[in-house]
C-alpha cells in the first residue's frame, strides 16, 4: 500500500473484470468510489449505514455492504456489482427470474438483493423457502412485501439446477 | 384477439433495466460541469430567523454561491396553498417568511464544485434565531389562546374543519340498544421509500430550467417551481427519471425549487442527493389523528347512529391536509349505511413536520376507529363481526354519510363474503400451542375513493401514435403518469396493446416529461389505472380509427374527463364527493405472546374489488406490498419526536419491516365487480389493501387476549401494558 504526497492512496482493484488503478482519498467509501469514480450507479445507497442492504456488492464473491467499507479495503481484490452480473442481452439466471416473476417494483433495493442472492444460491443451490427468507433478511424492500422476491429466488434456483 | 393483453400477467418492461443496474434514478444522473448542492435545514422547530450570515461559507473553497430567502423571487410554495417559504429568513417580500415552523424548513443552500465542499461550507453558515414557543400537540394548538403559527392566514391554528351531518342524532341514539364509545390514536408514519430524494437540474437545449427529480405529478411540480421563480410554466420543464418508491411522500416538493433556483442563477447544472436523515426530516408524514367516537346499534344488529370527532395534526404546513382530512371524513362511517350520522374533522397547524399524503390518504386512520367500533358493537351484541358488517353494508342506492348514494356498483358485500370464505371464517378453530401463546382472528373492511374528489374536474391526457405503411410497424404511447414502482408503465402498454391488437412488449412508451406531454394528474388516489387507462384507451381508439381511414401516421390525443363530483356543503357535508370507490375486506389470524407482548400475524386474507385486474400479478404484488406496509404501520414502525425534533431519523431507529417481521402468509383474493366508467371495469387498487389491516389485527389481538388496544402501533410494550403486565 502506498500513499502519494497529497495523502491519496494508489488503489488497484478489479471491478466487473476490469482492472482499475486510481488514486483515492483514504476516506472514500467503496459505494462512493463505485458510483462517482467509476460511474457504476447500479449500486444504490439507501441509508448510508448498513441497514437497508441496497448498496450490497460482491467482494471476492462474498456479499458486502459497500457503504460500510472504504474503497482502500478493496485494494488488490475483485468487486462485482449488479452491472457485472449480466446484461440486458444476456441476463444472469437470477436477473432473468426477477424480471419474469415480478421480483421488484421500484427496483431501488434490487441490485443489493441480487448481489445477496448470487453467493447464497452458489452455496445453497436447493434452498428451502425458510432458508431463502433468512438469506434476504438483511435487505429492506418497501414496495413488494417480499413474497414476489422469494418466488423469483425459487424460480432462479429451479432454473439453475436444471 | 391474437394480442389480447388486458387480464394477462405480462412482465414489467422496466424490470430489465432495474435488474441490470442500467436504470437511472435521479441520484444516478450527472452532466458535464455539474455543481453540487447542500441544504441548510432549520435546527429548531419554531423561531424567527433574524439574520443569516453567509460570508464565511461564500469564501469557503469551491463554493460558487450561497442562496437565502432574499434570492427567491416568490418565496412560497405548497401543493394546496402556498403557506411554506422556499427558504426561511429575512429579506423576502412575502409576510412571515422569516419564521421557521418545523425542522423540515430550509434556510439556505450552498452550491459548490464538489459535494464535500458544499457539505463543508454549509456548516459555516451562521443563523441568528429568536426562539418562539413550540406547539407539538394539536389539542393544545387548537385552543383560542394558543400562539398563531400562520398569522396571515386567520386567527386560529385550525386550518381544516369539515362537518358531515345527516339525520337526527338524539333520536338515533335513543333508538339504540347498545352504544359503544371509544377514543383512538393513530400514529405518524414515515414513507421510507428506499430511494432518498435527489435531483439534477440544468438548462435544456431551449434554455428551459429543467429539473429531473422523482415526483408524483409532473405538472404540479412544474407549476410549484415556476410560481416560486416568478416565471411562466413553460420556462420550467420537469422530467421524471426512475423513481424509487413514493407512497404519497413525493407529492410535495423537496429539492426541486432550490435546484431550479440555483440553475437559473448560475446557468450551470446542479445536483443534490439527500441523505436518509435529510429525507426523513425533510418530507411530510402520515397524519396522526385523535378520534373520539360514539356508535349505537339495535339488538337485531342494525346501526342507528354514529358520532365522531377527528382531530388531525396537520403539522407546520397545509400540504394536502385539506384533502386527506376530507377523505377521513367520508371514510369515518366505514362502508356502512348509518341513518343518523355526524362527524367533525379538524386539521390543526403545529410545529411538527408537515403531515402529507400517504397511501390511504386519511382512510386508514378513520377506518381504524370505524372498524374497531364495529367489532366492539358486534361483541356487545353477541354477533359474528362479519355477519354484523353484512347487516349494515352499503348497497346500491343506499345513501352514504354525505347524503347521496355511492356510485355503483357497491361491492363491499362481495368482498366480505370473499374474505370470509377464503379464510374459512366460520370453521375457524383456535389452536393452542404453548401456554403463553394466544391465537385469535379478526375481521375488518374498508373503502376508498378512486381519483380526485370534491368538485375537481378529474382529467387525464394521453397521445398515441401508430406508424407503418400497410401493417402497423410501430406504436408509441405518450403519457406523463409517474411510474413509482407500482407498474403503471406496464399497464399503460397493456391498455394500448388491447385496443390496437398489437404486442404489448413492442409498444414504445414516452414517459413523464412536462415539455412534451399533457397533464396526467398525480400518481395518487389509486387513480392511475382508472384515469390513464381511460385516457390511453381513448387515444388508442381515436388513433386506430384514423389508421383505418388510411391516415399515416395515425396520431391522436385524448383527454379523459371523469364524471363530475361536488364539494361538501359547509354545514351538512352533503355532496357527491367521488365518482368511483373500491372496496376491501380482510380476515387475519394473529398470535400474541403474553409474556413478551410480541404480536405475530400468521395469516392475512385480503379480498379487494379491483373491478378488473388488468395485470393480475401486478395486482397481487400491490396487495402484498400494501399489506406489509400496513403491517409496519400497525405493529412495527414507531416514529418518535421530542419537542418537534425527530428522534427516529435513520433507518436504524425508524425500523420498517424486513422479511422476518411480516405476516407469514398473505392470501390475495381478487374480486372483480366492474366499475361502469373504469377501463374494462377497472377500479383503483394501490391504497385499498392498506386500509383495514390495523383494525383487523386489533380485533384479532382482542380475540386472542380479551383486550382492546385503541392505539397504533401494537408494540410489545403497548400490548403488555394493555394486558396489565407492565405499567
């Protein structure tokens, strides 16, 4: 780890498969770095202190809250944001299921839920409904009432296991 | 039809952008040369601002400008009446705009090159306040000797008073065999949409001040901004990017006017994003209402008289209190025929945050009282609560409390039957699990107007274009109605697709831009399917007729006008206030832990008359979402203030339901009794499932434990107190 004269930190991080070398202030939050420096605005900020889960991203494949991390903590690691899961032309099966099964309404919480569900289904490909509920219990949605989100995760798990 | 679309559960086209992170909410927007804004909010709830010292802030690094009250050309705004200063402070020519009346008031704005520079500079503004007495209780504020919060608007803090009076109250109560009296308290609720307020403003290619910020009614936002800037409407343009939830909380302006002011002064793009704290302190809330009620019925189970008094805290400014409380007046009878009826509804200015629109718009509060009165009467009469409701249900031709019949068909009876059957109400057996766990069931009903009320000529604009040569190659729908997450853009496509017999997924939708579209009206009052559906249907039919006469392209505009309504008579409330209603009934089962006071809702059956489900999956999604939000209102959410200051100003202190807090099962029953004026019979839905849940849970708690709890929320502490287990 190096810091430059203006007390900037030379950050090296891979985001969605692209390697970035960028000088950042040590206090820059990971969420702000992704949104403002890289323009990856799919990562949403809903509460700024880890309650709502909208800012969840994958750090070396694990779900983390990007509003609770400094960008420098991701130094030398790999980040995946919602933009890295799939594209409109080639959706990730979980994205596809949320689209088909009405797993969202306003969509502001959706990126954080998707990045919570990706590692969950990798670790537990055949979850029970109870396990699905536990898995997303740290993500807040104000629109859906959650049932359609659970249904979408079930659909995704069925599809991914075929 | 090959492309039959109405009644199909088509997926949402906007979901593709939302699952890939491509969708842009207002906080995601940027433009070259963009500056950043930070707002200085009032730090006390009632004070005169004697001086605002901005010198140090102006000299701070990166600062481009600091604006105060003296910079706002017409320093007032408000959706119903302009009673709130844009910026509070001396130097503007409107009277009393130097007075701060609540913590949501804004004092100054800083515009700087970066967000952190703006944040740094805003702390350097010094405000010299002269504190004024703080009124936090509407019952105190309505007394004649209370200090007046809006002296230029009369000599009382009572800003709303509606009276409804029908029949002979004395004779009515004399004929009653049983009478139930009660006092009820309903709380503030915070919208807590996941996306905090944000916006980007700039000058468009024609030099118009353009504001991209989520709202619920493009034209209302536009005229609020242009009024404050002293400009004609066409100098201001409002565009809606994706909107991260609204629920009524985006009806009133938040960041829009100050953004527009800064762009106008600086001629450069300006952006702002509110923090969660700024969002919670900066926008209005659901009205807390204190309700006294006295209802009487005969031994054979007929309502004969009901008398209510509702005192609502309007907070510091009107927002939509006059409409919310009008709606509370209408719904304060429940969906029942009561021959002798009297309601007095007051709205009172205080130094609390403004009370505003919130899903249900006065009905959840009034129905909490009405439905608990019904449950208590049924208990006193020894009658089944569903049966007692059927005995008294409104029907076609029976007059409502406003002295006129409801526009038909009135379907509350069908909803009560549907909820009762799905729940298997009559076969219910209380299961016992552990000694400290008590189970019970509860029933409640409700109704709600669809569309704007009280003499406003409801209208909604749409334009449809059909392009092609021999065959239709392209269909474009123009509509400004706000997609706040409810799925209205999907419904709009389905409506046009059905009329034109064209695949819904291929229809292009041009959305929410005040510069290119006519007035959509608000995404509120459960009105968008009904109003936009009729408008787009009309425009599509007209465009199709032109297409058939070989007009190429075939383009038609259409403005749907709903049936006329009338305002309340001042003394009796006599009126035809609404052109359409929707009806709902719910049955719930709860479990109460009498040792901890914890209430768990095991099951909710919600039977909602939607008239026609244009997209059944979206209807079910609205029901599930509304029930979880209503469950938050009834059981989880606990908004606290102290002397006008919000104590629960974060999502870590204002808790909203996670998936671990919600009813274990929600059963949606779609009742479809067509409204003759609705598109394909559709009524309105968005608010409906919210309405009866709190009183249904209260009735179930009573069934489980024997105690009535007349105040929301049913927190463990309140339940234990009701059970006599704590003081």
